[in-house]
């Protein structure tokens, strides 16, 4: 079934955040995006020039229209527009038995304010009916009245807010300092989970919060467990930042539309390795075909290329031609296949090139590799350029 995700948020005329980022994210992850637009903004990478809120009754009409016909598997709430709309939305959503991800949007990446004090106060009610609230550090500090500048401060602030709401809170660390971004989740049992990742040096981050929340909602709509949904959503955000098209003069939009074959259910055929006995000629040949070389080696024995659709191809001296299928959970997939009678030549093994691989052979003797690489397939630390 195609996951049906209802997005309640504002429109970004620049296409970087809001409804536009949400639709791109849900679509790229295989879901069907439906919208209830709460506000129209004149916005670009430099800031928000104007905001027009949509009347509350029109927001509710949009929600009722899709709920009564198409149905909903998950809801994502972003910019809410007004306090009246926040309360009206809560009135409707509290009767739905689906996951609700609430991203309490207050300030755009550019620094423009998108919610007044009365609306922020109404966030409390939306937070109570939500399944997960995803504030960044600035929003968290404003919502709970506590500083969130240090790790211990983040935990204290998130605990305070989660306890007050009775809702799990994912405190996003992108606004923090340091070379790593740390996100903290406090769940309904009061247990902490921490995710960290190297900070990506980029100002193409407009819409990161919208994208993360929509990705989580899409995975939840597919029935994915909570923590797994967050892990995969974080990966989507990171790749979308690296795939950013570089538009505008300020905080540019991310590249959700370019995250292809990197995430998704099922085994994804996204990598092939072929043998070469003339490294230079092979590299020239695939470059002429239009592929972009993204990995090279000093000893001229291995190169990886990226095709327009997002698939990659490697040439390697002396290699056996091999097809690669990426799995979201390699170990679980290997276990499933072994239970079905499939024999593996190599169990799931971490490799020095940052892939986790399991290898097998098809009935005709062709090598097959099942693996997990995440952003390291197309964006390894040693990617060219």
C-alpha cells in the first residue's frame, strides 16, 4: 500500500521548506502527499518577505476533504499559521488513530519569525496530541524556557518538555556547536537515544526540519518502528543536503528530488561492479557515456561512477562482475533469506570502505552482494571534488 501522509503546513514560494519540501520528501520516499495549507509566504533563500495566513475554516476544510475520501496513514504538522488554527486542527486530529509528527516551526532558517506568541502558546495542545515532537535547539529553548546550548542542557530541556506534554521529543542538534550534530530522543518511557553524525559544511540547509519530520511521518505511515524511522529520516536529510542544487544567494534549498535509490523498502539494485583490464580506457569510456566519476584510487585499480538516475557503477582490475542490492536492514534481510533456504558465501561484514556487505551466488554462479552503505555509496569521505 502507498503510505498516505497528510501535511498541515505553510507554503514556501522559494520551494525550500514548508509544503514544497514536505511533498518532495514524501514523494521520494514512495508516499502519497496530501496537504492542508495554513499560510502562504513570499519567501526565498534570503528570508521571508510576506506572510498571508489561510482562514482556519479553510484549513479544516482541506483536512476533512482528504480524510473522508483518500484516508490518512500519518500526519505531519509544520507551520500552523495562527492560534485559532492550532486549536481547530487539534480538535480534528485528536479523533484520528494515526502517527502525528509535530515540527513546531517558529523561525525560518533565514531567521524570519513564523509564529507569534499566541500561536506558540497553542503549540502545547498540538504537542499533547502528537506522537512525536521535533523541535530544534532554538525552538526547544523557547518552548520550555530552558537553555539548550550544552548536551546536559538539551537533555534537561527535552525532558522538561516531554514530561509536560506526555509526548516523546526529538531534540534536533543542528543549531548546536561542534563538528558533530547530535540529536536526542526521549521516549514515552523516559529512555534516551542519541544519534550523532559529522556536521556537513553547507549553507544549503533550508527546510531541514520540514524534511526530517515528513520523512519520519512517511516511514511511520509504512509501519516502520519509531527509532528506525528516525534513523532513516536522518539519513535522507543528510543525503539531501549533500545533493543540494546550490540555488539562491542565501540558505539554499536541499536536494530531496535527487535522493534516488538511496533509501526505500525492498532490495534496491543501485550498484554494479565490472572488471577492467585497461583502467584508463574503462574510465574514459564510462565518462564518455555521461557518467560522473566520484571515486578514484592512486594505484589505478578501482573507480566508481554515478549515473543520472542515482545508480553507481564501479570498474575494478581483476574483479568478478557483481550486482549489488542495497537493503535498509541488511542483517534482517539476510536472516529472512537464510530462513527461506538461501545460502550465503559471506555473512554481513563491515568493510573498510564503509559498507556492510553479505555475499552470495545465484543459481548460475553470478556473484551477488547485499549491502548497506547509506550516504557512503555516493558520498564517501573520499568522493572526488
